[in-house]
């Protein structure tokens, strides 16, 4: 097995209806601990579980920041990753939401605050500090398409590079100076994609089912999912304009308009033109 590569070239199927994610994270206090190979953050869940995955409630266990990334993205490492570790309320498999970190011209304010405050308050392994920032995971979890795989009794939700958290280069350098690498995730699990992304509410009324195929072959599941994905993401204005039924209807309307216009011109010249009546015959 090799390092898990998050790439569209590796997608085995689509799980729009089979890996549903819904979240409503509250704002929380935050204590950051330097573990030497990661920065670990506490999180307060509130009175109700903030996440529902496949109709199972999950609480946040902790949040981990690591550098460089443990996954590959299109075959390459990126600057780092954020892992939001969740535990279910029913004993179901753990859930990890992973968002890559990449360099950008403007930093994500929350993550930059955390890294800079750790650099001054918990720069060495074993130290911790209270972080003051607008600490809400909604600030970093995208409402965008995501990848999914199952490994070692853990469900992984991984976002692609286009949904990465951005940090300026100096903040990434600071992060790399705080922790050492965790090491890659070695896995050969099949990769799925949810093309619709999560919702930000626990009251959406949807039905959630397990992401992995059950009671059917992988080939059958992939075909069914691919059809669903086509309906979800490929129906566009261009599809309407090139649909044969639409073309025939449009042609008929244009033809009728031409005939009506011709009669109007002829009627105007002779004084006999009348608009056609579409009323039914009298009883």
C-alpha cells in the first residue's frame, strides 16, 4: 500500500446519498497543546451533538493541526492539514474531517490566530496555552464537495485542494517550526466523492444511510452512484438548449410566429387580418 492520494483520478464511485454530512458547530473556548508532532485543540460541543453523519450523531473529540500533509493531493504533499476528530454517541466508527492547508495571499484568521498564539505561548512540546480567537469550526469546514474513504474503522471526510485553508507563507513557516511531521497515512481503501457537499443544519429532513456498499456488488453501486452524480452536477442550461425535445418545441414556436407574422403583414395590406382565437366551441 502507498500514501493515500486524494485525487479525482482515484475515485471509485459517488456517494451523494450514501455519505451525508450535516454540521452545526457552536463557538467554543480553546486550549492549544503542543504535542511535538502536532498542535491539539480542545472543543466544547454544546448541549447537542454538532455533527450528523449518515444519521448518526457525533461530538468533536479534538482538533489536530499537522505539517506537512499526511495525505497526498494529486500525488503531492501540501503544507499541512487540519483533522477534526469526532466520536459517535452510539459507538459507531469514528469520523475524521480533514481539510488541507495551503499557502495563500490572505490567511484564515482563526487558524492564523491559533498558530501565532501557540508560537508565543506553547512553542515547545508539552506546553499549552489558552487561545483567544473566534473559535468556531464552521470557519474552516467548507460547504463544498468532499472525498470519502473508510480505513481502520474510521470514516474519513477529506476536502480537496480547491477547498483548502489558506495561510500566508510566514505563518506556514512558523507552523513548521513548532512541530515535526506525523508521517503519511498509508492506505489502499477505495476513494468516493460527494459532489453536493454537507449542509449546515441538523434539521434538513434528509435520510442518511451508510457510505459503503451493502448487499450489492461494488460495480452495481458505482454505476448507480454515477447516474445520480450526473443528474446532480451535469444538468445545465446547455443541456436544455441541446435537448431534442426543446429544439423541436422551439422550432414549432418560431414557425408559428413566422406564419402569424406573415398573415399580419398580408392582413394589414388587405384590411382582413384577425388574431386567431383559441377559445373552444360554444355548447
